[in-house]
C-alpha cells in the first residue's frame, strides 16, 4: 500500500482510493490524476484483494479493470454495500457492453474509459467535490460577513458588538475575523493588542488544524475570540483566498458563530468569506454616497451570481427625521432593511475612551438593544439556515474583475 498526497494534503481535498492489481496497472492513472489542477486530491493506492478500508472519510473509489475481472467486480460490489460508501468509479479499457453491464450491476456510479481524458475526469471529480462542499457547509456554526464599499458606516463597530451580543445575551461561542486586512480596526475597537495574527496561518503547505488556529486567536475579556489582521500593512498581500477558506471552514467546527469584518475593500479573500457565509450583510448609512455604493454592491452580487447566500442590508447609524429617510433608501434599493441600528456617537465614544465594551458602559441603551435584537434574530434562525453551494464565487469574482498579468 502506498500513499500519493497530491496538493500536499490540502484541507478540503477529495479523498480518493485508487484500486488496481500491481503498481504498473495504476501507474498511468496515477500520473493522469497527478496532472489535474483542480480539484485537490489525496490519493491512497491499494490492491483489489485488500479488505475494504473505507471508513466514511473516502470520497471516491476508482477501480481499474485490467486484470482479474472477477476480483475487481467483487471489490466493487463490496464497496457498494458499505453503509457509508464512496462514489464508485470503474476505469475500463474494454468497452464491451457485457462488461459495462456487469460493472454497473456491481454498483459503479461512473464508467470512465482508459486512458483518462483530463477534461472528462476533471468534470466528474469537480461535481463530487462541489457536492461534498455543499454537504459540509451546512454543518457547524454560522458565518456572518459584514461589508460596505464606503467608510464610516460602522462595519467594524457592528461586527464587534454583534459578536459581544451573541456572547453576553445568548452565551454562544463566538469568534470575530478581521478581514479588513490593511486597517485592522477590530483589535482597536476591542481594545486588544494581539500578539498573533492571521499571518501565523498563511503557510498553505501545512494542513491547518485546530491547535494552529487556537494558537493564533486572541481572547477578549468577554470570552469572544479575535483573529486579528496583520500588524504590517504590506503583509496583507500574503493572505490568500485559500487561506481564508481553510480558516473559516475550521472555525465553523469550533464556534457557534463566526463574525467576519470584511471592511470596505472587496477582493478574493472577502469573496471567499461570502462564499462560506450563511448571512452576508451590506452596511449602509443615511448618505447619498452610501446609497450609490450600495448599488455598486448589488451590481457586483448580480455579476457574481450569489446563489449560496442572499445579501441583505443593515441601516446603520440611523437617525429619525433625517432628510434621507429609511423609506427612501429602501425604495432606492428595492429591498427592506434586515435590521436598523441607531446612531449613538456619545455612547460609542464612551466605549472607546473607557476601554470597555458596550454592555459594560451602556447595556440598556437603544444601541445595545438593537444589536441584541439582531443577534436574537440570527440566533433563532441559525439552525434553519440552508446554504446552496453553487459554483465557486472566488472563481466568478476573478472572472468578473478580469485576469491580471
């Protein structure tokens, strides 16, 4: 038995069993699979007379038919009978109708003919990879991303306060991720001096695990955890969408809620967060500039074809009687607001000057109550959230902005 770890065992790789009698028989298939760019594969090679080792973690079993057909059919049939069976591929040299019938009756899900056609096998594996990702994205905690294309709307303060409300009012395990990578405002708002940042997790050659992640988190006095932005502005360029995706996939397994501050800069890292979010909130205030930028956001979402999450709007820093009313903004956006957060600059100023959080300074304020109402709505709906993981948003984002050379 030997192991070929394509993509260095990258998190999220499809686990593939390559079954064939003798290394020579598997060689051409192994070489073809190693040449695929996407999806990432972890490949385990074994003989067809081995006892079935599928434990529920194997995604695909490929059985090469090029030797003892009865042995190979028996192995295929045994795999098909497992309670947690993988997707079964039969790899055939012989195109005889009789063999194809026997293979399908033995339980094969896919018939693929040798030598492998790269396009055909890539399409088949990507379909499985996407199905697995959809299944996994429905498990674990809830990811909530907040974004705005204009500064000053309160994305960072709302991200932090929403995390605090979920912790204080509902005793949830909560983490906040600062994807406003160049600004790093969350650590300032939370009055933290982070010793470690997201930079501790950028080594994509190593599989991310919970020990690495936990060592990069900074604990707030409230009990929430912060994954901070890089200390140096230039380091933000080293954080990739792959890194962000791996981090969020793992954080969902450790926390009830993960709040992502996407700031005002849209790139592949923030789109990777949107792709994994059960809620995507665009934060807007009562200004003409904010309304115009909201339309740019709507246009971007339309071009990306956000299928896994419906973007919603939060009206932040709301002032009753403002010349630009809630109704006017709602009419302009052709959508009602998911939540409304009042403007309380003096309360926020006290929070910052006292180095305390909102629930220590003004727990009964309209601001705290409105954030708690938002948290309650999210908490109640957390288990009903269903995500339809469509095609990769990161890929479509890169197509939307065009390849850069």
